[in-house]
C-alpha cells in the first residue's frame, strides 16, 4: 500500500514541470520588448544573441538592424495564433524623432522551451526545428 501511494504521489508531481514548458505570453512580451530595445539601440550583437536559435542569427540581426534599427521606436503589439505554437505578431508604433509610423509583422514560434523569431525571408534559412508557418493543405 505504501508503494502504491508513493507511485501515485510521484506521478502527480510532474505537472509543474510540464506547465513550465508551455509557452507563456508574458514571457513573449519580454522577448518582444527586448527585440524592440535592441533594434532601437542598433545592437547587432545583442540582437544576434536574442535570435540565437537561428543557424545564422548574426546575419539576420545585421539585416534587421539595417532595415529597422535606430529608429527610437515607441512600439505596441498585438498577436494572433491560428495554429498551435505559432504567433503572428503585428508591431505598430512611431519613430519619435520624425513621428513616422512603424509597422511590421513577425512570426514567432515556441520551440524547445524558448521563443524563436522566424528569420527575414532571403537572409538566412529557417531553423531546422522551427514550426512551419504555412497552414497544411
């Protein structure tokens, strides 16, 4: 009887670990805040570390800084998820110096217990373990 109780308690104790592995949107918000801050600072090295799940995150970081960096963005975002583990995130804001509108859409996936941003098209290959962002069929 004692062995049965020990087995039941052990099997019930694993739930917390599984929950920790699930995507957390508050953590995604932190990831996006870091992304915007690194772009505002034109910090290629920091951005490459944030994108370290990419096979060539440094090239992707360089392309992102060239395209979007140093604009002193004040950014908000909204997100949708049409299939599990993949979010389409619309970033909208203004560059404070010019008041110019800033809009981009990013694809963010939850892979291997961390956030992965899809590389810019044509810059680097998609990570080998990244979720497919095209609906099947």
